[in-house]
């Protein structure tokens, strides 16, 4: 049952729309009308109607996939296709310890945290103070206790506990990390620091939009002795149903002969608009 | 040097990499990009020349340097939020803070040339100077695209006729992406003296491509879906290609379906571009295709080609049936910023090809 | 440092970038790459170590440098015929002229180590010296792959368990490419205390991935197609993952379909990986899914997911239905030779995801 | 009707197999038996049976698409996807004059020649003597009279008539060429020569497998003042029909309840093996 204080994902018109923290005394308003928050104390996913009985909305339990679709973002974020590959190819599993930099919108962070579970740890570093704070708030709101967000320039200061007193919480130890993910403009500048943190056998992934970044990263990875390099790109495409009126060519000419009148057929059609590129993922292992 | 003649269709390609196809006549007013200007100015001028719409909406010739200075055709930066800087600290202030009001800009438009407006807008941006070099370039590009209207004049080609329509309303071309059109042509292997039966409901883009290749040496009998009563010249791609009388004569618009069967010789090609009830076409007309003839079908829907494949297979009359689609992506090639373009059309349609062997 | 224990499955990755998954026991003979060797040598050794099969078929430890010297994992040159040289004059002599006969090479194999054989083969190549630097590197790579058998020992992971099987017989995984498996997991969003109903005829690769994520904290009721009488341990991915007893206990193999309906609580997930008659599953079991529950279906065939989408839509019980596929390609990143890999698996399968809302 | 001396494309098992020149007195032999060449004097595409009445084969009129699928090649050739895009985006049409280098297997040459038709001209240059001769023979055999093949190092000698007396036939004039296609290891070395040949408004296309080649080509094109650069890649994928036995899950458990017994369904399945890469196509226009 949903409780006051829970942050849920609001589904409107069948799609995830926004985070919503259920709060005593409040009202949610949309084009269908008003919804008292006390009507939200139902099971996640149950239909909730507005005061005037229209516009069903739903409050869903936040999960990694929904968070990615809902999280507010000012800059480009990592989407489902890249996130899926990162988690699978970093071989994440419950109980592991993971580093991420930068935190960005927190979209990937939530998926990483879910993959290592409540027994694992996510240490995520963000250069931009506003975004670092966003990250902290997001984790608190969604009760992702295994994630810690640091405000830090990792090129300069790496991942270990340092002088910067702003950062609270447990820092990771050297050679204790199972996997590292870098989404930085110049990932090669953070590889030295990464090597210090990674366990033997651990894996790294660097995300970069441009091939020149990939080339520099790969070169630096090789020089530092990382092994088993792989670079890939992964794009997703969506399909929709399209209803067609199947009309015979001959109907038009001789108005009388009409074989399958008004026959409606549905086809699978590709949705033409898609991301042609997000970035390249470069994986390596520390042996 | 070839000159633009009266009544000729030309392609205008602008500094946003968008295009428009217009017919050139004396004193012909054309509306584009919120401007209305007299395209008749282009009469008797050369192709591959550059033009600008000035603040009085007059069309004046400019140099190629002036044009390319206001465009980004060769770079085509599309990496909306991709930056390589040491830090990404600045990214948060991405939105422009402009001191000029909308009204001020509107009144500027009447008094000044586009280049001058861009200068003023930049001078009144609170954030321009803090931007990275790359952000500045992108900002400038967007402002130039917005306030400066210039274009080059090209001959119409299948490629730019297709592109112009596809950008605006791809559904009018049955979502037939440029590579599918290219594949359609290659799989059809049109040669001289082909005798072609076509079904095209994509407004005649495929018919135009075939007719251009045939060059008047052969014949095309074509059925337009739901347009059986129209005149051939009503189909804009065919008009826009400025075909010679010879080529136009090679295209026979079928108005009465019974005429299809009255053809003296068998058809060397049966080509279908777009959505019809394919099965009824093959039921009725497969027998009219000569032995060794080529069959090509384009569709947006794989299921429909699957159905055709089943039908042709069970007819026992056709050779190996190929069903294929393609993946096509443009790339941005810039120093330190090379990557596939973010904007992509992910579904180009499907093609079926086979040979009639009996 | 973790040590390889008795009865543990490990992944051997060799210098051709191929892999094999074996169970380590004392005196356990394994056949691979025309060698037969005792894998028991690995017992109580560390993971991420390197090994070579020598001329006597003994497995001996080597250094990481020795291993990577004989492999090309980090380069993975696949550009069969791509050369950047000033001219392409030499391309025609691409085939090797080898002075050694097959019999001579065979007898060498019994007397010498792989590295020595590679040396001899190169010395007896009539064309090696005329090759470009790049051709030499490729030639050397191929010969090393052929004559030297070395591998590293890795822990098994969902990724390498999948990869090993997929390379050999993808149909056993219903052609579920690695990205489809990754999408399947992300779309399923497994969390603690999930109560999952699964249908998996892909030999349990999806069940293994779900079970690993669940980590014993929740339950999986799983139906294997046509294998209703088998034991859970008969499914190799589940075995190969070296799951703890806790995890194994969380997987309940449904042997009698009626047991599906006897579950006390409603299911939080209904996940299908591979070919079943989907419609009958939803007809019968959709009602067992809790409100807010997640439904994910993987199939090789788009048409089948289309059918499911129609069914779920008309049931009125589900939210937005997403149907998607993906494009995935590996890239070769080498100085002056960067390009997407030529070898590609072009179809990874299709996925459907939706939420139950009533 | 097929005549003696005609070179046709032989279809065996429903697929193009090889070129075959129909020759008096000869016999063709395959696994189904022997076929006298005099039985080949039929209409193109007609069924031809072996002496023992089995194994239908077909002789098809060579067309650009079939030539690509049939032409013998020792090195990588340009395939249908790239060829289609090259022809469309170079805006080739009957009567135009085109330059190609290198000739390679002649696979693209035949398509270029078909696109410009018998009123057009194709000038194709090949560095390798053996391949230049192959090209000449191919054009002769297939009666592609509009194509001339030169044996030439175009980096050094360009496209104009020069000192090399080996090369016969008409050479192209300066500023007379509508389109140029370069498939060379270093296309940027041939751009100067290309500029000399191209008409105002004419187009060029460079094919390169590696992105570094594309980068160098693009840079040189820009420096030389070529305009409207575009780089693209195009891959094709094939589908096949797959017949499935649709079996109910419940058949297996209660052997008696069997809904659609032995129902056979065909699905469209993708053919997994495909080329993930051939090369990048870079187009530009000379304005």
C-alpha cells in the first residue's frame, strides 16, 4: 500500500509523467480535474480517478527503467539501450561495489544501484554542484540507501577520501571496486585514478559520443595495461501498431465489385524517429 | 553553362539544409520561411548560384563565400549536447539570456539585414561570452539560420525531389527512405526497351526515377492508387523533374484497369511502390510478366511482403525471393567531433525482389 | 584473492576470442581445439590467470604478457581486405605460399611448441617478406591463433555464459542477442521480493540472469518448454553460474502447469523468453499478475509480439505497450584503422514490455 | 532469344551462379547432369533441363544487380547497398559522363555504365594490370560499349590523356565529367585530379572503410573548396521465411487436450549473418 511520504511515478495517459511524493493534505491537478492525495493510498498501479470520476491515473513503484523515463534532465542522459548494455557487460551483481562519474541526472545511477542491490554500494561523483545535490536528493527521495553522491572533480582528485570536507559519508578503498563507469568529456584523464580503485578482474566502461574520444580512451587503456578492450554501440528502435483500411484496387474502378469491404488490418510499423547515436561504449578489464 | 529557362522547376537549398522545389516564371511570388519573394529573378540565370532574401524581400545574388559563411551545410553540427571540454561546468547555463525583447527583434527585422540582426542579437546576449568556443559556434549557427534567409539554386534531381518531400511529409512517399528508393532502382535493373508495369501510390516518385533511367527508350504503364482519373502532370515529382516530351510519352497512365491486359507484349518488369493489396495484383497480373522478368515490391510493412513471398512461392513461378531492408545513417565528420548523426530515420521500409522463371 | 574450488564452473577464454565453459575437478579431461587436456590443474589456482596447452598437451601457467603476445583480443582485427597503403598493388598476392607440406607441419606439432611452429611457418612463407606491415601483422595473428592454444580463466558471468553458447548455437538461445538479454533484464526491472512467473525455452539463460539479480530474495516460478519433467540442474546456464543454494532455492521449476495457479500471492512479473504460444499464456495467466506488475516478452518474430500487443490492448488491462528491437555493432578501434566490425549479427530479436494496470 | 556468343548469367538452385558464354558444341555439367549448349538457345529466363530431364537451370540476361551477385572477385567488392546509394546520390542519369577509380572487379562499373546508358560514357581507371585487363574483358563480354577501362596510377597521373601509350581509346576532357567515384586507399591524393575533370555542379563520392580515411578525405575536400559534404553508411539485411510448428503449452501436460494440432505457421525471420560494415560513402559537390 502506498503511504504518505512515498515517492511514486505518476502514469498519465498510459505513460510515465513525473515523480510524485504523496503528501497529506495535497491535491494533484491535471486536465482531467483534481485528485486528493488521500485517494493515492492504494496499491501501486491501481486506477485512481479524479474528483469528477474521469482521467484515470496510476502511481507506480519507481523501478530503474521507469526512473530513466521519468527523471528530469537538462543535458543529454543515458537511455535504456546504453544502460542495459553497461549493466550486463560490467557483469554487475548484487553485493558488488561500483563507481560512477559523473552522476548527471541520476538516471544511470539508479540502475547501477538496483543492479548491486541493498548489499552493494554505489559511489557516484559529480563535478557540477547543482547536479551533485540533485543526485543526493534523488537517492534520498527514492530511498536508494546503497548510493552515495560526492561533489568532486575526479580528474584532479580521483575517488579516494581527500581534503574536500564538503563530502560526507563512506569513501571507497583502493582495489575494492568491482566496476567503474565513466561518462566524462575526457575519460582518459580519470583512468589512472580508476586503476587505483579497481579489483583484479574488475571491469570499466567509458561512454563517449565522438570517435576521437574513443580512440584516445582506447590508447590510454592499452598503455595502462587494461585488457580485453571492446567498443560497441547500441541503438533501440520502437514499433507501433498501424490500422489500415485494406481496399481493393478494383473497388475504385467499378464501384460495384467490392471484395473485402471495410476490412481493417493492423500492421507493425516502425516509428521513424529514433536516436541515430548516443555514444560509444568502451569496455576493458583489469587483469 | 546551362541557364534557368521559363517554366522550369528548380530546387532551392537553404542555409538550414532544407529545400523547396519551385517553378520559375516571371514575377512568380513564392512563400518560404515567413518571407514572400519574387522567384522570377532567377529566370535566365545560371544553376548552382547563390541568393539571399534581403530586408525588403528582394532576391539578390550573393557569392558562394557569402552563402557558405551563413550556412553550415558542410559541418552540419547536430550534437545538441555533446561537448568535449575539460569540464562540463558550463553546460548548465545553456539557455540564452537575451536583452532584446521579441518586439525589438521584430522591428529590427524590418530595418536591418539578417547579418546585422545576428550581430545585434549576439551583442545583447548575456551569456555569449561565457560560452565555450564550440557553444559559440553552435549559437551563431542557430541565429544565422533563424535571421538570414539565403539559398542556392540547383537542378532538380530524383534525390532532391525525394528529399524535399520526405523532410516535410514522408507519409506521402509511403515512408520510402532514400536508400529504399535507391535499392528499388538497383533491384529493378531498368534497361533500355524495358516494358514496365508499375503500381505507385507514392505520388510518382518511383515512376519518376524509373522514367528518368528509361530515358524514353521503353514504356511504363503505371497505375496510381485512387488517382485513376488524374492527369500525369498532376503528380508533382513527374512535373518537378522537367522531363522531356520523349520521356513523358514513355509513361502511360492507366485509367482503366482493363488496359493493363491489353498490352501487346509481356511486361519485362512488375514494380510496386507502396501500399496496395499486393496479393490481388499478383493474382491478376503475374501472368502478364515475361519469363525472366523482374518483380520488385516496396512496402512499409514486412508482413505484407511476407504474404507476397508466400503467394509467389506457392505459385511456383518465381526464382529465389529476396526480402530485405536497410540501415542508413549520416555521419558528422568534424575535427575531434566525428560521430554518427543523432537525428535518424530508423525505418526505411522493406523490399522484395524476385525473377519470374516460368 | 579468490581460488578456484572443486566442482566450480569456469570460463576459458582463448587467444582466438572464443570461449568454453567447464567444470573444474581433479583429473578432469577436456577436449578443445583438437587438444585433450587435464583441466584439474586449475584446481585451487586463482581466477584471471593465464594458461597454455603445450606440445605434450600439459596445461602450464604463463604470464599475462605471454598470453597477450599470442592473442589479439585488444585489437581484434577483422578488416579482411581493408588496407591503407599508397597503392593496392600487393593485394593480389594475398594468399600464402607455404613451403612446408601439411605432413611436415603435422609432425612439427608433435615436436615443437606453438611459438616455434609459427616461426618455422613464417620462415617458410614465400610471400611473408613482400607483405605490408599490416598484412604481416594479420598473417602472424592467424598463425598464432592456429598453432598456439592458450587461454585465461575467468569466473562465469551471465555475459560469458551467454556468449559461449551464442557463438556456437544461437538457436539454443532463440537467437536472443546479448543486447536483447540486457534489454530483457532492464525492462523487467527485477527488485527484491519480486514474485516472478517465467516462461523460458532458451535453456534458462533468462532465468539465470533473473535469478542472479534476485539473489535469493524473492521467487521465480519457471516453466521450461517441453522440459516439464526435467531437473533444474539439467539446464546448463543455471549450473554454470555456480549459484548458491539460496539462489537455487528461489527458482521453482513448474512441472505441473496447475501449480502456476496455486501461487499464494499474485505475480509481480510475467516474463517470457522465447517461442511459446504467447496468446494462450496471456489468456490463462494474465489474471494472476498483480496490479502494477511488469510484463516482458522476448521473441525472434515481430509478428508474434504484434499478436500479443493486440491481445493485451483488447484486454484493456495494460498500460502503454512498448515493442522494440535494437541495433548493436562492435567497433575496431586501432590507429588509422577504426571502423565498425565487418562481422555482425543483424537480428537480435524483439521485445514487448507493458505494465498491468487493472 | 539467346544466341551463340551471348554471355548470360546462369541460375542454379534458384540463385545466380556464374557467367556463361553460350558456345556452339559445348556442354555444361553440374550435379544434375549435362546440358548441351544448343538447348540454351531459348528465351532468357526459360527453364532448361539437363539431358536426364532434371535440375532446371536458367540463363538470365545480365543486369547490374545480377552482375554484382555473380562477378568473380578476389578482394572486397562494392555490394548492392553501397552501389545503390552511389548511383542515386551521384544523381546519375542517361547521357552523363562518369569517372571511376579503381575498377576492381568491375561490379560497380557495370552499374555506373547502366545508369549513364548507351548515350553516356564511363571512364574507369585501375592500378593493377591484371584487374584492368579483367575489366576490359568484362565490358567486352557483356557488350558494355560505353565503358572504357584504363590501366593507370591515378595518384600520379590523373585522368587526362597522358604519356602512357598502353591505354587505348578516348580519354575524358577537362571539366567535362558529371560525377566521379573513388574507391582508393587514399582518395585525398586523387582529389586535385578530380577537380580538374569535374563540371560545375558535378558530384564526387569517395568510398573508405576506415573513419580516419573519411576524416582525411573530408578535410581535403573542404580545403579544395568542394561543397555540400555528406558522409553516410548503408547496410542491408535479409529476411527469410521460417516455418514453425505452433504447439500448445498444454499439449504436453495433458496429452489429450490439443487445440490446434500440427498447426504450421510461417514467420519472417531475419538472417542473422550480415555485413556490419563495408565502408563510409562521402559525397561532395563542385560548385
